[in-house]
C-alpha cells in the first residue's frame, strides 16, 4: 500500500512540474524583429538628419536674431518654377568623379573656423536649382518647399572633425556645392549662428576636383 502511495505521489509531482514547465513555455517572447526595426530606424534617422532647409523653404536658423511670427505678419514665400522633369531625366545617375576639400568661414585676417561634422551636398545645376541660388542664396528670399523629386538627384556627405569632406562616385556634371558652418564667439557672435555657403563645381569622368567651400565673414 505504501509503495502505491509513493508511486502515485511521484506521478502527481511529475505532472505538476510538467505543468509549470509548459506554462513557462507559452509566455510571450520579446518581439525581436520589432526591437531591431526600432533600433535601425533611430540610427537611420540620426544618420540621415540632413539640413536641406535652403532648398526646402528657408535659410538656416540664425539663433542670434529670433523671428517673431504673428497673424498680422504672414511669411510670404517665393513660388518655385515648375520642376523640369526633362532636365533631370538627362542627368547621369552614376559616375567615377571625386569632389573633396574643406568647409570653413574666415575673417579679414584669414582666421578660419571649420565646419566640423557638418553635412554637405551636391545639387545638380538646372533651371530649378538656379532659381534657388539666385533668389534664395543670393537674394535672400524665402522659397516654397522643394519638389520631393529633387532629392533623388542630391548627393550627401559629411565633414570630419577637421572640416575635410569628400564625395565619391560623382557623375559628370556641374553642381552647387552646399554646406553650413555653425559659428559663435569665434566669429564674433554672442550666440551661435548657422552660416550657409554655396559655390559651383564641375566634374568630368574620373576627375578628382579639390574645391574648398569657404566664405568671408564680416
């Protein structure tokens, strides 16, 4: 009789522990795919946080002179020309050229303040980008938001800690080379200011073009 009780107890205990194991196995596991996706998205957003305000609708933020916006004083933006699809369709999409140099602002004494870790891009010269260059960059007018198709033709890079940059695999063509230098007391400003710089550069074949992006700051 005692043996039967022991056997019955052993079976019961085995059943109980088996039930516990099964209960643990059905617990929801962490969604690894979602976690990985979120991490990837955050990293991508950080890497692609490109300042394209100059071709979108406005100049870089000047923190020294805050803009006061009121209902009675709406911001009027210049209308862009129609996006010239035929011009962009003729542009080469691949290439072997290189554009490299340094980005900096300088004063009358040739003191240089380099754009460290800043984003730069090449914008193909077309009737569309020429309007931006003449009206916004030179003229100072605010522009309407750029056509989203333009971003298929821009090339991006970033400068290093010394302000050096390089674009590789650049197709043959003529571009606006554009970047921004953030400068504060070293430029004589009481608070930091973003200084945009743009110039033209041409590339042909596998040519290596050295072109500094600089501007004299008063």
